[in-house]
C-alpha cells in the first residue's frame, strides 16, 4: 500500500541521505546523535552561515543538489519568555520563513519522509490537562509566546496541506519542555531548567549563601531529555503516518520547586533557596497527554534526575564555550 508514490512507514534506509535542519541545536543535535547510533551513514547538516534557511533561493538550491530522502525540520528561532515577548516580530517572521522555505523545497524535491518538530506552546493557555492533540486551535494562546506558537501552528497545517494535496506521508511531532546537551544556558535566553542549572552551578562555585528563583515554585512542568525526544522522533518516522501532530513527552510533571531541589542536589549546592513571590508564576500546569505515542509502543526512558546529571556534566565540560 502506498501514499502517492511513497511507501507507508517502515524502517528507514540507513544508507539514504538524511537532512537534519538545525543540527547543532538542542533538538537537532540529539536527532543527529540518535541517527548515528542506529547506523545512518549519510546525515547532512548545515550551519546558518553555510545555509541561511530564511533565504528561499539558497534553500531550493540546497535541496536540488543534496536530494535528501528524509528530513527532520528542527531549525527554529527559539527563546524564553523574555525573548519571545521582546521580539515577537522576529519569532514570527524568522520561523515562518524557515518553515515555508524548507517545506516548499522539500516538497519540490519529493522528500519521502519529513518530520516537522513543533513545541507544546502551540496549545491554548487554558487547555484541559493533560493536553491532548485535539486541543489544538480550541482556545487562546499564551500571550507572551503567541508569535512563536502561531508560526509553529502554521507549520503543522503546512504539513497537513502537503499530505492532502500531494500525498506525501509527512508528519509532525510536538515535544514538551526539552533539556540536555547543546541547550541555551544564557541568562537572558534560556528556559527554566538550563537557567536553574547555570544559577545553582554558579552559586555553588562561588559559595553563595542563597539562590533566588522567580515565583512561588508551585507551577508544574513536564521535562523530557532531548535524547528521549530524538528516540521518539525516529520511532514516529518508522511507525506513524497520519495528519495529526503527536505529543512527545514523559507523561509526568514536577513542580518548579521540585526541579530546583533536584538541580541544587546534583550540582552540590548546599545553601538556601528563596522564592521571589512578587515575580509571576506563569501557567499553573503544562502536561502533555502522551497516550497516542504510548499506544504506538514508545515511552520515555531517561528519568529526570539521571537527565539532569547528564546535562550538568555536559554543562561543566562546555561552560567555557557557552553563550554568556
């Protein structure tokens, strides 16, 4: 049985050309590691200096020359609440151009299998917890990152449109909060977990008596190690063919206070943790319903403490080269 001229999902050909857009980022680098670990020999990645994905002509030329059989679109302009709320035009415009160029060029090149990587921020701010895939477009978005979310929603709809119009078996995956090697640990641009790792690591190194975190520590968040996410993405590419985006997560969440305690313990910080309750907490809970992925035979394998230990070790090995 085929979709258009292409086979339905099965084991991907390890000798085929596989392009990972965003191969040096948190998600993309994890996907490259996963592909290498299972025997893919021809993985292609280009830095933004080598190939500006916002340059439509350059992207089309790249696809025409390389002719990848498989693609994961993990390239995106990303950032935390501060960056998203300060530069909404950048987050909307850059991400829309990246997606439209890559998806259009991949369609013209008749890429056989493509996975578009989104973000859990696509779901409504007050979606019922845990958040099911069907919650997409059923309510208002979180205002602080709605520009980024709208771009990612457009990517999902673009993939669905390609399936309908051209019959290509492309899919989308929506990971929860990711962390791990090659994360952004900068004070102004990082998400909560890498920010906590840097904060506690610096406090431990300087023998600071206390660390102050924003809010009450009560909001609940789900975290997934990037290597787990990459494993799930390959599983989806080889086992799933459908128009709906699939949630990728651990299926469990912890409070911000609990994750802070875990980070403090891993880095060896023995001082006090204080909470500045004049600062906002954000959404009370954000947990994905991952039952569809579980029904396909995949569940996360890296526990939170193990994942934090791995990430702290990577951070220490690369601290000198990280963004300030």
